[in-house]
C-alpha cells in the first residue's frame, strides 16, 4: 500500500532546515518502486497532471503495443527534479513546479511496476536540458544535456513478451488500457490533449442539451459548471477534476427537490489522497463544495423562473 511506502520513506529520510525530506536515494528508490496504482496503466494520468502543473498548452500521445511516447510543452524539468524523483513524494511545498515533480515521480514509478525495458524523460528549453533514464534493477542515470528540444518527451518502452501480441491487436482496435484511460478521464482538460491525431479535451463543460440551464461560477481557485437534468432522480453528483484529469465523482448531500443536479468542478487547491483516486476532505475541499452548493441554488432559481414563466 502507498501509505506503507510513504511511512517507510519517512523512516529513511531526514528533515532539512526548510522542512523538506532528504532521502538516501538508493533506499528511497527501493521503497518507492513498491508503489503501485490500483491500475498501473493509469501512470499516464499522473503524467498528464504533471504536464498541467508545468503549464503545458499541448500534450501529444503516441501509443502502440510496446511504446508510450508523450510530448508536451511548458516549463522543462531539470536535473534537480530528476535528483529528487523519490523525495518528491513527500514534499510539503505547493508551488506548481514542485508538485509537477511529484506527479512525474508518481507517474514514472508507477510505470516501473510494469517492468518496462526502460523509461526516458528528456526535457529542455531549446539550448540546455536534462535527461533521465530508468531501468528495472539498474541504477538511475540523469545528466545535463545540450538539446534543441523545447518542452519534454517521455518514453516508456515495454519488454517484448507473449502479451505483446495481445496488445498489438488491442492497439489496432484502439482499446489499449492507456488509450482508454486517457479517453475516459481527460475530456475535461482545459489544454490540448492529442491522442494519435484525435483531440480528447473538451474543457470544463456539461452538454447543454442534457441540462435545463448551465450555471458557471468561478470563486478563487474553484471553477464550477452545473445544472439540473430534466426529470432527474437520485443523489446529485459532482465530477471532480484536478490538473486536467477527472479524479472521482462525489455525491452531494442536498435537499430532495434538487435531485437531478449535476456538476463538474476543478480546483487547483484541492489535494489527492495517497491512493491518487480520491480527494482529501479538507478546507480547500469544503470551500469547493461551498461553491458547488451556490451553483445548485442558482440552478434551482433558474428552474423556478422557468416554472413561473410557464404559468404566466
């Protein structure tokens, strides 16, 4: 479990003068490699979030039976990021570049659970850059490089196995797990995500044909798009997006007359639980839910106006 891994990482680290953990790299690498997402193929979603935190405006994926290649613009990663690829999991800092380092760490270490041949990350500003190479059972290698690359390229190369044949046919059908995860979870991204020539991003939006009135609110870090589904029933649901990826869906406890309320929300201040599949219920989460409830009230008010107009 990731909780156990994080506790063990803390046990082999020390706190520096700024409150950050410094780790024995070899010990941290050994323990961090035990980290696995519930679905290890979901490493691509962690990398999309890293891209968002780096200010990417466009991410391009090329995926086949053996290779996942991801290219993105935005601020480059550095050798300092690669040197701290394990300690980043314990960071307490909240600036985007440090959080991007954390997401990169979660992404590449999750991909290593698949035992690929190698993972390379190359990043640059058009003149100078950095390269990281990870291989199972080998020491990590990272270095400064001269490069004309502007942005970042991440390459996961899988080993050839009997499963490669199955993956080959799944790729022909467009059903590789990584591809499906990107299609299912990145539709609300506010930056371009290209999967082999197909744009996945549609922005934070609801289908206007599916709701009576679309209500959009922005408060601080929170952005909410919501409305009422005609003749809807059941608990209202809120889809929560963070850094371009739909993380989870929560039920919203509201009065019964708000049944059919639906919302999609994004907030850069919210935090994921260590499982990476849910959101921490803290002050930032409560503030976001407050904006959602305001959106619900506005949607109900719009419905009341419709009903009054129909009676006039």
